[in-house]
């Protein structure tokens, strides 16, 4: 969102990025766009979603705006209502197939609720974009909306591969269900390296319990939410990056995670699931070791390969440095600006 809002702001748009304030939120960093955090009493469960959407609706009701953009399905209703009340354009930024996430699709009542929201709203959002062709095709199949492709890739900046005194493994991103922590954490018993986890999410408590159960408190380190600038330092210093998803729900299978590109831009080879979007890019650039078997033994074997096969590691690292020249925000930004130009 920082990249998107910065690009729009630099192109002359007046942008406000709205989120919610958590008890663990760090102070906002000055940006070239306005930022607003909404205070909520509830932080978990159905009431948290309901309260945030109501507060978002009230805030937007008194906010002068010429267009609105909903980020994922859990914010789409307030933006739809406001766009109708004010007669302004609306856009949908769909990072994923929300209803096909493991934590939704495996809970029938929750799935039915969000699917109703999706069926009601998405056909009414004619302007939208997502992260890859497979998800765009799903939206067209379900709702006959033609969404563009704007990938969440880093800004191309100079990078120098530093000396790495410690070969640690990095997971960055949401610590959510379906991210393979149930097999990744026990796999670390067979890997002679630390795993550093940067992020928070709905699986955090369970992940911490798994670490305790397997006696890995010195080997698996939780850093929690950290600022983007600090995360970049963790990433560039890492030896291996991780992009793992269970094949449960189309959202995981058709994902194209931000972290996949963050590792490429830092020159960090990664262990990545062998799903279509990742396979397509890896077939072209060969920047990762792909894996389809997510059992602990298999994960440990491939992680050890990246730790000790220097020839393979060096080749993947050099390929990352080449791939980042072709896959970067400077290229995706052009599509973003054209998208909003067409709306206005």
C-alpha cells in the first residue's frame, strides 16, 4: 500500500490511506500521502470486523473524496455504500481470493457470510485489479468482471549483497493459517540454522506453542511486526527466504505473495511452493528451489540443500540480481497510473 499510495501521490493525486490502530501499532512514519488510523474497541472475532467496517463507513461519510478503493473483501462494503451515496467511482484492489483462504473456506458459516458479501459487491466493482492472471480469470468466471494485473513488487533500488556471518532463514509476512507452520517448525529440528519470523497473524499463538512443543525456543525467533525499513535489513541479511502455502483453498494455490518478490530484490534465494504463478516466474528466471511436498522431512532436506550446496546457491543468487531488473515497481507503476487515469 505504501508503494501504491506513493506512486499515486507523486502523480498528482491527493491520497488518504486508511487502516486501524492496534495496541501494538508503532507511530506512523511521514509519507507523501495522508494516513488515518481508526480506533476500535474490539480486536478479534466478528465484532472486530463489524466495528471496523462501521467506523470506516462513518469516517468516509464525512470525508471529501472523488473516488474510493477497497483493499480486499473485508473492507468492500463501506466503500460500496459510500460510492453509491456520493455517486463517485469505486475500485477493488483484490490481493487474493478472499473466500478461498484456508481460514475462510474451512469454516462453512464464515465462508457463507463472506461469499454473500462477495456475490453482492464484486459484480458492482467494474474497476479492479489483482496480482496475477489466474485470480483475474477466477473473478471473470464468477462475476464477469475484467480486472487488470498489478503485481506487488518492490521498487528497484541499488543492492549490495553483504557479508552474512549467520545463515539464518527468514519468513516475512502474515503468520496466518495455511502458511505451513505446522510442518515448517518441526522441520527446523533437522536444519542447522535459525528461523526468524517477521510478522503477526491469526496463527501466531499456535506457532509459538509449536515452537515450545518441539523445544525450539532458541532456534525459532519471533520478531513480530516491524517497520518496512527494518524488514528490508532482515531480508538482505538472510541466507534463505520462505514462500510456503498449504494447498487448501484456491487463494493459496493461485497466490503470488509480496515476499516472493522481496527476496528476489534482496538477492536472497528462497524455498517456494511449486504452484502455478511461482513456477511460471521460476521457469523464466530460476531464482528459487520449488517444493510440492511440505512434510517436515522434505522441507528440511531442501533447506539443507540451500544451506550447503554453494554452486546451486550462488547461481540462484545471481539469477535474483538479474530478475529484479525486469520485475520491479517501476514497471508495475505504469499500469497503476493508467488504471486510475481511465477511472477519472
